[in-house]
C-alpha cells in the first residue's frame, strides 16, 4: 500500500493548480476574470504495483465565480521526469520526505490510466485520499465485461469542455476512458448499462455547504 506522509510540499498542490487550471480547455473561467480559488473537495488514491508512482484523484472546488465549480484532477507524483510528458507537467514540488516530485496531469500518465482501468474492472481497490493502508469502499467500479482484455497502452488524449478522453489500445481492441473534468451528481437510480457504456467509476465529493455529492469520475466506452 502507498504511504501517505504527514509532511509539507513546497509549493503546495493547490498552489500549483491555481496556476494550471486556467490553462485547461474545460476550466469555466468566472465572468469577472477572478483568479482561481481551488479548495480540496474529496477524492481517492490508487496504488502503483511497482511502488514508484503516486496516484491521486483530487476533486477541487473553485470558488472564484458566483457558482462554485468542482473539477476532477487526476495527479501522478514521480521522482523523475516522465519521458515525453513535458506538456502534461503541472509543476514540481519539494516533498518534505521524498524530495523533489514531478507532478503530472494523470490522464497523460500510462501508470494512472492502467490503474484506473483496473479499478473499473474490479482489479484495483481505491484507497483513502489522506490515510495510509485504508481502503475507500465508497469508490466503486462497474464493468460490463469482467475479463481484462490484455495489456493497455495509451494512444492519445483529447480534452473537451467537460472531459478528457483517453484513447487506449488493448489486445481486444480500442477503448476510450473519459475522465470527467467538471463533476456533476448522478441520480442513484441511473442505469449503468445504457448505450455504449462499458464501465465507470463512481465516487463522492463535498459540496461547499458540507453536504455530499456523488457522480461519475470516469466512464469507459467503445
């Protein structure tokens, strides 16, 4: 299990995101042009079987506008730069225990994408965001097919107004894993097996008034 260290990061994650969020095509810029005011609203972690890459799915609420917007930011933390991923680098930070960490938009990191798909298939278990060795059963994965179609490789990543689509190649063919960027609640009675939906990950986050919302963090389709 990944260890969550009780230490500092300089600059902090939210500080880096305040600069990075406005550069993204799915960021809903406030009409007044106010600077982002990101606050952590929830999320979870996944383990890298090799123990080298930190994986976090962070829900961040931006309170800069009249209506707060919650974004999903998948993050990976590495001890060295990821080859070919300079465009996905959010920034670097000095970790109080681990030293310098390179922090990436995880939709471009093959380790995160593989573990996310494993979560969809029930082969990975979500971990609490801020505690070591504590599974988070509130994060659920669902798949229309219980079989894993072999190794996965990332072909391309495209960002739209609400989601980042990660096109992947498996031994059974190509799939798209859509990572929801603007989080929205999904009714509890929503049917998971409609249309071309092949799987999804559902999790909670906190609203500004302290109540919980629940919705899709990611969906898989053909």
